[in-house]
C-alpha cells in the first residue's frame, strides 16, 4: 500500500509537478469539484491530519498545474526574447566599437 511506503513523504516532496499530465488532472477534477460538500480540509483533518495534508497537497498540485499552463508559455517566450536581446546587444557593441 502506498501509505505504508517509508519514503511516501519524500515522494510527495520530490514529486515532478511539471510532469503531471492532463489525463491525471481530468481524473482529479470531479473529486475536487466536490470540495465543500463532503470533501474539504476541515472534514479531512477531522478524519486524520495525514488525510488533511494529502488533500491539501493534491489541491495545491492541481492549482500549480493550472497556473503553470499560463506561466510556461510566457517563460518560453522570455527565453526567446532574452536570446534576441543578447544578439542585439552584441550587434550594438560592434556598432559602438566601429563608431570609436
């Protein structure tokens, strides 16, 4: 059983959150939509602190995934633009040297 794994907490801490796929998110969403009805942090914490912690982790991984879909394209664009800036700065330096 997964919860009996001695390294379970380490696996959660080191979880490759950028590698989560859309299918996993789609499978989680019906459960997460029930938050507030029977699935909520207060209820989970009453059942056990571990259950509350795991629920909190799942909700945060889900939120991270949704937000990363907005941020990742912007990060990729930033890398491209930084590369173009570097090339432009080299050209500027060459032009300044020619002017001197």
